[in-house]
C-alpha cells in the first residue's frame, strides 16, 4: 500500500471501523456576499464615495467644459476605486467618478465608474485613467439612467 487513503481504508477494515461520513462542503454553508457587479455592490460603492467638490471629478468635469455643477448629487468621487483589467490580472486602484444609476422611483440600481488620470487632464487621455477600459458600469442598468436635477417637459441630452 502506497497511498495514504488506501492505508487508512485497510486500517478501518482491519479494525472493523465504519467509513467516516464525508465532511460537508463549508464553502456552501457560508452566507454569500453580494456578487461583484450587483445592485447591492453598486449601492455600497456609491455610499463609500464622497462629494465631488474640490476633487479630481470636479477638475475632470470643468476641463470637459461642464462648469455648472449644481444638481450633481448623482456624481461622487472615490479616491481609490478598484480596477481589474481582466479576471487573471491583479487589482489596481485609481481615482474614479462614480455615477448613481437609478430607476424612475429614484432607487439606486447600479453605478457607472469612470477612472480618472491622477496626473490630471491631458490631451492624450482627456482626463481619463490610462487604462484599457476607463469606463465601466455595474448593477441593473436596462431602462435606468444617471439623473441630473428634475426632468421638465422637454429634455435634450448629448455629449
């Protein structure tokens, strides 16, 4: 007998001991955390972010020509937001603009992240972080939006 499992089975047989019940898989017993990209994860991210006043977000928006920053409560700043290029790469942190995605009732259903260049605005990056995908969304997005102010009868949107 070479394998320990075979030795243990032989000893059990010799001693007339019953075979032990397999240990329950403890990974299935733990309460699952909110999945990455879930609405709950988006709510937590938005809650841990801070107002945009005097942050990279304010600088980014002003350099993009957006100077009227009243009614921007749906935008927040996170100084070290996680970014992972793909599932095999290590996690990085970058400053980020976090936008809340809400349904018509105003409930947060997701978040949009724009990672920002910590060095500031440049013609090459236009203020976004020098990474492959500087913008990503998470949560339930279909039919929902990032909302600014109160909607009137006529609305125009563009960039």
